[in-house]
C-alpha cells in the first residue's frame, strides 16, 4: 500500500463509492461550486486507491469509481439533497478530504467523522434572525441610509426572515416564499415612505436584500467559467428566478404605495 | 398633523360608547382568564382579539382615518394581525396558559391604555381630540400584556409585528411630537426581550447552536442597542440631547 492510502482490504468497492457519492452530494447540496466538489471527492478517492470521475447536474450527480488494484468499477447515480447553504459543512468536509489524503483515517473512521460532521447542530433560527437583520441594516447604512432607515430595515428584515423560516419549514414552494417574503419585508419597510423619512427609498430597496441568492449566483458564474456550463446555467437560471420573485414582491408594494413602479 | 388629530377626534366622537363596551369586555375576559379560566373563556378571548384587531383595521383605519395618506397599508397590518390571531384560534395551539413569570409587568401593561388618555389630558388636550383606550397603540400594549401573562408558545411573527408598530410609534414621537407613544416604546423593548427569550427557552428548536446562554446574551445585547437608540431618538425629539 502506498504511503497515505487508506486500507481497503475489508471494504468493498460499492460501499466506498456509495460513501463518496454521498459526500459529493452533501457538498453540492450545501452550496459548493462544482470544481471544488470534484476536487475534494477525487482527493478522497485517491486516498482509497480509487479513480473517481464525477458528472454533476442540478438535482443529481453521477459518480464513476474504479479500484486501481483490482480494476473493478462501479457507477452510482445520487440525488442531491436540498439543504441550506453552509460554509461550515463546506470547510469541514474539505478538511476531511485532506485528512483522508494524508492517511490519517481508516475508512470506518472516515465514515464516522463524516457522520459526526454532517450531524453537527445548526445555528439557532433566532441567531440567524438577529444577525441577518443587523447585516441588512448595515447594507442600508452602506447605501447611505439614516439611523432611522436602518431601524426600519432591521425590523422589516426580522419580520420577513421569520416568515421565510416559517414558510420554508412548512414546505411551501421556494419561489412563492421569496415573492411573499419580499412583499412582506418591503411593505413593512414602506412605513419609511409613508412617514416621508429621509432615505426612505434606500430603506425600501435594502429591506429585501436578505433574500438575494448570492451563493447560487456566484456558484453559477464559477461553474460557467470553469467549464461546467450546463450546471452553471441551471444554477444561474435558478438564482435569476429567485431574483425575479423578489422583484415581484417588491413591485407589489410599489404598486400599493404609488400605483407605479417608481418611488 | 392636523388631519391626524381631526381623524382621531371624529373616531372618538362617533365610537366612544362602543369603545367603553370594548374596554368592559376586555376587562371581564382578562379578569376571567386570571381568576376562572375555562376553555370557553380562552376561546372567547382569542375571538375577542381577532375582533379587536379587525376593529382597528376596519373601523379605525378604513372608516375614520381614510383621510390619512396610505391608511390602507396600516389597515393591512391590522388585518394581518387579526388573521394571525384567527389562525391561532382555528389551530388551537395558543392555549392562553398562564406563565406566572411576568405578572407584575403585564399588570403594568394593562394599565397603559388608560394612562394614554391621561397623558393627553396632561398635555392640555381635550375630548374628543385626544388619545383613547381603543386605538392602535393602546391595542398593541394590551396585546403585549395578554401575550406576556399567557406567554407559553407565542407566535413570533405576531410579536415582531407588534415590535414594528412600536418603531412606528418612535417615528410619531420624532416627527409629530406625540409623547403618548413613549409609553408604547418603553413597554415594547423589554417585552420583546422577554418574549423571544421565552421562545428560545421553550425549546421549540432542538439540537442547535450556540447554547441558550449565548443566544440570550446576543438577544440582550440587541435589545440593549434598540433601547439606547430609542432613548436617543426620544430625547432628541424633545431637544433634550
């Protein structure tokens, strides 16, 4: 066995390939761009003395794994789970692939570590609510909003974000959720317009920024630039549809306020 | 500003008898909830909250405040709050279970709707051009009191809407110098802290991070910042700062 390779004597090819496909699907679902998923999975396969080829799609991925010593190979088609974007899972799973590559872990240890990393507790919704509200209020300040506009945006984001959390947990369609939450947040922020406060336009425009699908947009562009054109296009279309839903929600508020799409 | 007080005056002249009736019903239902709560009284209180929110939306905003610009947006807020109470009534999750923790604060909150008119009188205003116990801000404070006394399993969305109304109160203090709304602002910040802390402690969300203590600290810091900003705006609006 070469230095740095994981002992595979007791593990069959299929279970290792199944593990790798699950690992790759988890990365894809957590908002990692394609080339990184492929790099990490190949690195892990290398540690198991396997050649790995991955073909990524928007909702599924196909993994081909071949054992270098026996020449046996296996194909696996895996569905990508719909998960919240997590930089923590992204970082931890990337680190895990390096630890495997450095030969620090057996296959069983690797599976155990993976299971523990994936099962780690998520951030409390109230923490997300508070921090995203502060972030959105900061956006308002960045665009020149006054303290009062920032307060309105803070409150609008809290209300919009809590509706988003609630609706998504109920399994409502994500596009409907985005349009609805954009409408809710902007209508709440419209009070700045009603009271004719300074920078009320900034308050209204920034109240929906917490919904912007930044990670899918960036991933889409990165995939396109790195040659994963089909997946990149799919991700970009998905992200643009979400942006369209945000615009629909915001337009609803504008029409209610001014009977026009201009402030 | 002139339209603001004119609409309030019209509302008070035309509805003062009904307002007295609403206050009496609220007092009886609240008393019964404390002393002899029964499933019927709990449902009646929930139904009363739906009607009270609809009253503000329809009678106060649509009928008497239609001269104000964007009155329909404010009416929509109250319709949404009525719908939330209605949803909780139908779903039967909110059971008006007494928490016993914040009784003293909630008694204080129940008193605030009656202090509102006193503050108006103290400012030299006279009936009908003055605040009364059945107006949006007073209903918000009453709702906060009810939620605080019976705060097991609160609706977070409803609480955040009430918080936003307090923020609007701040703008009225700042722009129109309506000092009555200071009461609403003072009541809301600690109330929001206590509600969300209850929500966190209730364990609705399991297996999350950071720990409850850290989340409570974050919440305390956030409410502290909001409190400082509110105080600054209030002091500045009266040229104290």
